C-alpha cells in the first residue's frame, strides 16, 4: 500500500469537507454503499483505492456543476 493513495484520497476529500477530523472518520469508519459497503481505508488495503479516488472525483465534478445551488451540509455523508 502506498501512502500516496491515502494522501490523494485525503486531499480530494478535503475539497469536499474542510474538517480534517470528519475526513479521517469518513476514511476509517464510513461504509460506502456504492463501493460494496467497504470503508475507504479497506479499499486502499485491498489495492482498490483508485475506486475511492474515482468516487471523490465524481463528487467534486458534481459539486462544480452545482456551484449556483445552495451548499449542502456534510458532503462526505452523501458518498456512502
């Protein structure tokens, strides 16, 4: 496992959620239904971290598309 993938995931997540503690909680504890119910960290350990990257990039793309709409709270919560 590469520390680089965790750093990439964290940096992408930080663009959605500025609270570092919430990001770490999400990384370790949130089961992502669209990725088989695994946590982001479980996927990293299974060499599937790129799936998490893709999910976060898609969420960022969606956010960029919705800039004119009111901001929605807890964006990371929508990724599970």
